[in-house]
C-alpha cells in the first residue's frame, strides 16, 4: 500500500492505493465521528463489493446503511440525488454520520454532492472502484450532478476525509472502462508530466493487461499530479483548470450524444485531440507532438476523433460550459507534450475548424 | 447608514443598514466580477422593488437578468431551486455572474443555495426586504431548501459578498410579518444580550409602529449579535447553535402544520416558550424569567403557545431535526434571560411535558 496526502491544511486527507483495501476497515474507522455510515453504491458494484465492505465495518461495530443507485451517467441528476436524501432521512442518518461512496465517478460525484448538501455538510469517504475514479474523480473534492443543459453544472467543492483506492477492484472492470480511465491517466502526462508520459509510452500495454504493479504506479503518479494541482488551486481559479484538457470538447460530445452513450474518458480522449489540433493550428506545437499524443491514446484503445455531431452543435454546447468567462471560450491548449496552458486565444472560427478536422462527418 | 462587518477572514463582508439603499448601486457595483447580475425575487416583492433596483444597476452599465419565484415557504424546494438553475443557464449566466437575492428569507435561502451550487459556486449578494431576513437569514451564510421530512435539510454554508438592508422596504411589510421578524430580534436578547432585551422592553411599541430609528437600532443590534456568533463558529460546531433557540420546536410546528401555515417567526416564538418552559422544569430558570420572555413576545403580538398538534407528532418531527446528535436531542435552553446554552440534559419525557404545557389541546 502506498499513501499520498492532499495537503489542504485543515481539509487535508490521505489517499491509500493498494491491494485488498476493501477489507482494511481499520484504515476507515478512525475517520468516523459516530459508529455509523451510509454506503452509497450502484446496482453493478453492489453485488461485487458491498457485502465485503459492509461486513468488515459491521465486525468493527459500525452501524451500516446502504443506498443503492441505478448505474449510469444518465442517472447523475436531481432525482437520484434526492433519492439519497430520502434514504438518509428514512434511515435517520445525522450530520455526524459518514457517507461512503463505493463505485465509479458517478457514484462518487453524487455521493460527494449529497454529503456537501445534507444538513449543510456531513463527512464523506471515497472508495473508488474504477480506474477513472481512482485517478481523477475521487481526488480533489469536485462533486456535482448534471443538468439537461450541461454536465456537472450543479455541484460543490467538498473534500472527502479519506480516499481508499483498492486496485483489486479493477479486476472486474470492463475493458472499455479500463481504457476510458487511461484517458485521464494519459492526460496528466500531457498537461504537466513529460516523464510520466514517457513512462506510459513504455508501460501502456502492461496497464491494459492489468498488471497490478503497473496499474498501482499509474494510479499513484496520477494522484500525485492531481493532488499537487488541487493544493495549488482548490477552487479552480487558475492552474486547476489545466486538468480539464479535452473536457470542454468532451462534455459537448457527451451532452450532444446524450450522457452515457460515450464514456467520459472516451470523450476526453477525442477532446484532447481536438485541443491538440487547435494548438497545432495556433502554431504552438508541431505535428510530431500531436502524433505522439494520438499514438499513445490509440494504443490505449481510445477514440482520437469525435463522433458525428454538427460543428454548430459542439459550439452551442461548449458555450454552456463552466469554462466560459465573460463570453470568451477558455480552453486548455498545449505548448508541448507535458505543458498545457489555459487560453482564450483561439477564435470561434479556429475552434470550429479544429473540431471539423477531428470529427467523423455525417 | 450604518455598516457592520462579518469578520470571516477572506470571506469577510459588510452589512449596510439604512434608508434608501435600494438606489445605492454604488455600494453594490464594486463587488461584481463582471458587469452582469441575475436578480432573484418573488411575485410579491417584484412589483414593489425590482424595477427600482434593476434601473439603478442598468444605469451603472450592469446587464440585469431577473428570475421570478412564486411567493411562500411551500415553494422552498427542489422544483423552485431547479427553476433558478434553468433560468441561469437559459440566460447564459456564468460562474462570474453575481446572483442577487431581493426578498425575504425564503428568497435569500434559496438564492444563496443556488449560488453555492451553480457551477460549484458563484458570487451572491443579499438584499433582504423583510425584518426576518434583515436581522437573521441574510447574515451568516446559512442557505438551504426544505425536504418533505425536514426544514432546511438540504443546503450549504455559503457567505454572501455583501448585505444591503434597506429599512424603507419594511414600510410595505404586512404587520404579521413584522411581528414574526421581531421574534428573531427578541431571540438575540434572550440568548446572549440582556441589555438588548431591556432595550426591547422599552422600545417594542416603537418597533411595532415602524419608527425608522427604532427599527434601524433593532436591526443593527441583531446583526451585531449574529455576526459575533457566526465569526466565532461559522459552521455551527458549537456556539452558533444558540441561534436556534425555539427553532427545533418551531420547525416541528412548521412541518407539522405544513410549511407556510404559521410564519417561521411565529413558530420560533411558541418554540422559545417551550424551551423556556423546559428550562423552568429543569430548575435552570425561575417563573418570573419565563414570564418576562412571555410578556415581551406577547407585546410583540406573537403566539406563546403551540398549535393543536399531538405531542408524539412533535417528537417524531424533532427527531429529524439537524440538531440531533448520536440519537440525543440537543436543545437550546435557558440559564437566564440573556444566557442560553445547548444541552441534551432533558429527557424525552421532560421535552414531551414541556410541549404539552405550552400547546393548545385538541
């Protein structure tokens, strides 16, 4: 087991990465304010891991309630969030009960937002069971639900007390989701860590083959990058926006197709290539650098072009994105592999052109 | 105009109290991060004050969107909150647009919570137009909506950038609402400020007659008390709970009758007497002190007994309250006039007895 810390002063918390952590409730119990937790999970993860976690907690004398959500991005909405509140109240959970998110990014984002809002804030713990959640969404305190007009539009910055990333849970992850998680792993290399990008060029096949050591290394290096960025800029006033490489394009893909059609990581991969294309058009990077990013994404089995969606539809959806500032489109662009910047330098026409060159046409 | 400061470090903000502040957009404009605001108000307040505020802002070059809510505590729910999000997105409001709450406590609580959640947090300003909002809900950053199982169950601690309390707006306030606001004013005296309580004993009729100087004095002294408590304990881990005198009983009254039947301040007044009664039963205060509080509330035209509601129903509703900790009922009780404490010393039987003695029986 390796342990990192997100050094946010009085909101600091540890991230444990390793095998068999689901049984290690000794890591979790010291963070409980009362011997009671509510575990939020979904219908896919519950049969795999819920009983193991719940048993381990019950043996330690903890009262465990469980809250089951339907599985899928399309359920990341008010209705599902409300069902968490209903369950918390019906089961007499209190402000000092701890909410535990057991699952992927959707479960983590919704559970975190529920914890932020229930009685104006209760403690919560992240136990991510997908690669995407282990390397990205469980760390850094971004919680949210979607709105019909935009992804993650309604949410809060709310930090967990603890993150437990049990790499054994990746054993049951479908291949497609493993690859989608790798999109975010590769992202850290592209935006700020050339050495990590090079390590991935060497080890991407080991990750795809689920070699436990390769995956643990990829998760730790990803979390370390994320933790550094979050500590420097918790509320995304500056540097943290770099983590959104490919995301403004990607969110448009997800919203345009209907949430759940493409996985988040797949949309981010295609969006990353749009950002790279735009950076190329601006003369900020050269073709071989674009090709290098593209090649690694392709080796990871990820899409490198967007789906059939009119360019005008992209622009319309992107204008709703949170990264719009004073009417200008702020995008994460590349100055090199391992060096991203936030910029509003690209005109809408240039953005449209980059999308067109990186999309499948109807 | 008098100005107080809520000294919360980087989240510090001023409260201006005085006449004609609705026209003083010079007080507001320096706090805007972009020249765009969305004013949230309701169907009662809009015809009275919306145009005046909007005009004053437009003359200063600010783009103004307005969002109209239905009036009433029964609309303090998800559906109405969602209508704010819909409007913000339809009008292309951004993370740096400022949300302005123009109205009473319901408008302020919902607008504040919308600001806390929209794109994970946008700036907001409180312009309270009721006495209750000016002395209580607009100050301190408690935002929330109701849940069918409990009042203010879903919310956030989220501080405004500025509070503008224009005492002229109290001129249009119905008498019943003025009296309800006085319940919270009296509360500050009862929990921690005997001198203020004595001032109110001298001046309650001037307040009821809407003497501008008496009202301004009552508002400033209330806000000063509230600001001191909030600064000492922003997230209600201790002292801040004192502000809930009468509220756990009061919330049960509001929920038991259906939100909107009794005004919040009316329920708090009756709840305050239940807390005083319970303190008397515990031997913590004497009958003349109970009578002194009762007399002042009565002079303010407020109820001093609860409505027809079974004691068991009270207890059931109170158990859902946020003040429950590890299964014990934490209540604000009195050690004297001007001296409240938070305590779980009262047994459920004693609580039931106090409720019974202070309720109208069916």
